C-alpha cells in the first residue's frame, strides 16, 4: 500500500456504537407508521450496520412498496433526530484523542451510509468538528458509498486516501472506488478482504503516526 495522504473513516462500528439509539428510533417509527409485529431488536439492526437505510427497511420489512419504504425511513430519521439531544452512544476507546493526534499528520474525513446530518451529530457529540476536513453522508445525495468515496477524493484533491471501516460492504465499496481498505475487527462486521486489520483504535493511531 502506498503511504496515504489522507484517512477516511466510517462511523458506526468504527468510531462509535450507537445502535441502541437507532433501535429506539426504529421502534418508535414502526409504531407511528402502524406496522405490527414484535419489536425490532438491537441484534437485528447490528446485521445491517453499514448498509443504506433503504436496504435496512427492505431487509426488515420485505413486503413494503417503494413509497412505504421511503415513508418509513423518513420517519426513522425523524425519530432519531428527536433522540439525538439525549443519546448516550459508546464512543470506542481512544477515538477522540486518536483523531486529535492523527489530524496533526493527516487530513481526516468521514464517510457513512447514514442519514443526512448523522455525521454532524457524531462530530457535535464528540466535539471533533474542527478535526474533520470534509465529510459525506448517504442521505445527502442517496448515492452508494463507493460513489461518495470518489466524490470526497475528487473534491479534496486526494491522491492516496484509505478507507477505514468495519464491514464487508465497506471493503467492497473501497475496492469499487479504488481505495485501500483498512479493517477494524472490533466493529459489527467481518471480512477477509483488506490491506490491513487492526483490533483497536489505538493500534490504528500508532500505525499511521509511525508511517
């Protein structure tokens, strides 16, 4: 792998675990939209982390029509925004301090398949906005993650960015965009396709600071 000139981070499963908040938002939205059945469990949502929200809706509610899919994920987004002021995500050990250290050597970027405003919520909650050069959310343009990787690269004139994430879909998107993929094993997914693997955020920081 060529020495990177920038680092692009996934959010869920890479920087924090906020699945319990997402689960609350989903269950509130399902009730409001009148879909009956058992409550969605955290374990069910974990399987879909990293995917576009429309994919998650179709995975959980396979019989919904297109317009119902959009209505439901818009309600999920709304309910999540209502929960943001009081949410208590688990920020992975070393993330905030690690981002501070890495930002002194690399331009840092965020890229997620979250709703519009999701990365802003992360930056506000962790007080890391000043450390991030640019970001891209699926909800901003509804484009695939690989497309948005290329967009970030072109928009910021990056030559050798790497993408750091936790799922096989992250790996595939990186490959499609032509970026090396760095896998974190402590997140929500598994993959055998990566340039490097790390078991903690502190390992990521140590490695890239010493390149």
